C-alpha cells in the first residue's frame, strides 16, 4: 500500500479546539501519528492576515471547523477533519460543496454522552422525576398514579448511525426491545431486534413506547416528523429528539402534546435556538427541555483527537479514511 507524506498540518482553533481544551498532550499525540509533518496552530481561525496566511499557505491537512474561511486560501489542501459530526450547514457553502477536498467528520465522538442523555430523559419520564422535581421545589409530597419500567418496553430509534447504535446498545442492556430505522435496512445490528427502512417509519411507530430521533439532518429528513407520524404513535409513547430541531415540525408536535395524542417529549434541539420565552414548550407539563447539551462531555476533545489521529495514520498509509462525508447524502 502506497505511503503518503504530508508536509504541513494545520490545527485551527474553534469553539471546541481551543485554549484549555486542546493541550500539549493532544499535540504530542498528533506529532506521534505524523512525526515528519510540520504542525502549525492558528488560534484565531476566522482572522486571515498576511502573517497567518504565510504560515498556512502550504497546509495540506486542516483540523478544525472554520474551513469556510480558508477554503480559497489553501491551494495545497487535500483533507479537512472537522471537529463536529453534523456538516449539513458546512456543505451549504458552494466552495466547499464543489471542492475535491476530502471531508471527514467527528461521528462517534458524541455517542456515549448522547446515549446517556437519552437514558436520563427516558428514566425521568418513566419514574416521573420531572414532576417530582417540581414538587420538591414547592415542598409538595405527591405520589402519582402511574410509574413505568424501561425493561420490557419498546424503543424505536430513527437513525442507526454511531449515536443510534450506542443508544440501541444502552437500551438493550436495560432489557428493552429495540427497533431501528436506517437508510439501508439490510444492514443489521446486534443491538436492534428489527430494522425498518425510511418508507416503513409509519409501520414501526405503533409498536414503540419510546421514539428517539438520531438521524442526520439532510434534505430528505427535514420535517420528517409531523402530524401523520404523531398520529401513528401510541398515546402512551414519548418522543425524544437529540438530532436536529428541523427534523420535527414543531407546530404539529405542540398540537400533539396539547391534545395528549402522545404522552410527552424530551427535546434537546429546536428549529430556532435558543427558543423564545413565548414558546409553548416552556409551559407544557409533559415536556423536558434541555439547551442542546446532550453531546456535552469533558472528554470531547480527547475523543476528537483520537479520531483525527486514527484518520491521520490511515491517510499516511494510504488507507481509506473513516467518517468520510458523502457530499450527496450530506453526512
């Protein structure tokens, strides 16, 4: 297999790769993966002055997210490793979408915190923790008529990528039955009892006590969950969205919650963030709101650098890159 030598790697600071999170240990890890490469660090990746441009003009590998500021200024660029998983917004830039530069994302870096977040929301609803927390604030002792167990219930996961797979694994360990939706339902998973295709979503929903959206945001998935999908769900079922707000038609969700056509919703993402003070979601008693934090973890950059260094070794040995973004699919 053909070996590749890279002359320069650029580490471009962004909201995740920055002072305090990216440290000397991470830099040494990159140096160990590519000992012959020159590494340049740009701490303000949105500012391109003559001095910075002179240092970066021969960068071949870009590690960071702010590539849209640099795509026209790096003639030697061959590969971009972004620091996030979702790149739908990045591909809206015609210079990036139309380039031949390889783009890899950080898919997998969120799997552990997001799967734990989904479990936390499900357990909160199952044990009425959200209600009892409010009771605690009001010094009220109140037992409710119904409590649930996750064990024996059915979860439907829309999007069995790395996050969806980890959610399925966690759910299976709790004794749940797991159903999944993925683009190619012939691709099985040891943690999914039955796989459905996107055109079978309405067939799957009536079986589910919990519905989790973990699909990528694409032209195909935008607004995928509306009145028809809510009507297909059990009245006792909950929906949890940890993907993108645009995947749910929020007016239809609000109506379904108000009319109690579904039991509740755990929402970490919204069409517009932050949501306005006038949003109906704040006042609905059967909603748990979190401010887009499902993926937050103190180990984010550690895992991100692991992914980058794995890919860097692959790049230098001529092997296929992992997490390579398909520009047509958008992820």
